[in-house]
């Protein structure tokens, strides 16, 4: 657990900076969303757009200026191994849900997380189209801001899987998820894009469970969402029940 002094410092300084940056990046992304944007591919079924790069440039420049002593890790930037020597590392996904962005579905988000000593200490997830911002500092802040209205976050209290509603991937659902649901007796599900928005559905108790059996999960997929979910009383583990750690090689 992070000390109370550390979390208070994060609340007072970092959260306001990050919220400003993600909203600024959100305005850039919304501008691209309103127009036709060209798509290129980093790999098989892995699209990237000018919106990804514009948001990334905004976030990385802003974080570097505000917190010059911290490490940085982003999906859309070359990795700098010097981050491995830092206690504090900002972990960024400038546009989570690129497929939903391209498909004009709207279920994409901008995600910025702060890991301290390998633990998620702060997370902000922002959905520009709906103007919904989730913010979490475990043990201190758990809130969603929707069109200027602030509400507390809290996960579902259901314990019987049969009663649970699964939030599932809209664009790449693994067949293993259906097998897991069948064995657990889960019959209700809601599709959504963006890991951050799926976790938002958990943190607001609209859904109860998210299963993602993918070997390709990256730190920028989960750092900000995990901070939000932990703050709301939830948890994320790997498939063996082990906690996730951040700022790895």
C-alpha cells in the first residue's frame, strides 16, 4: 500500500494536471473524430490514426513538462529504458479503442495512469464523445464526472456469478470468454469498446465482471483503469489470481 502522505501529494498536485491534459487531448481527438481520418496499421489487426499520435504528443509533452523527474511509457512512443530506474512512471494510452474510433461508435477513451513502485497510484480515463471522466486514487478518490456532474464510484456487491452481468469486448471477444461464462452460469453481457470504459461500467456497478484472456495485454491497457477500479473497491488480477505490476522491462 502507498503511504497516506504519498497519496495526498498525488491528489494535491498530479490529479488536476492530468485531468487538464486528458481533456486537452480529448479536444484534439474529437476534432479528428468529426472528420475523415486516414488509418495505418502497426501490425495485424492493430490500427493507428493521426488522432492517436496527436493525443500522444499532447499528453507526453505535458507530462514531461509537469513532472520532469518521472518516467514515461506510452503505446505510441518509443520506449525509454531509463524509466526502469524511476519510482514514478506515467503510463499512457492516448486512444484506447481505436477500432471503435474508426467505426464511429464513440466507445474510445484517453487513459493516463501513474505507477509508484510498481503499483497503480492514480488513474484518469476520459471518454471525449460523451464527456465522461473517471478518476481514481486508491483509498482517496473514486469519482466519475459526467457533463460537469460529479458522482462517487462503487463496484457491485453481487457475489453469485449467475446474477452477474459481464462487460465484454465489442471488437475482439475471445471464444474462451463464452466457455468461462457457460461454466460460471453467466448469461447477461454488455459489449463495450476500450478497456477503460469497460472498467468504468464496473466502477459504476452497471456491470459486475470483465474477463480478458489475452496474452497481448500491455501496461497501458490496465494501469489507469486499475487505479480507478481499486479506488471504487474492485480488483484486477491475472488469470492465476496474481496482482498486476507496472514499469516492467
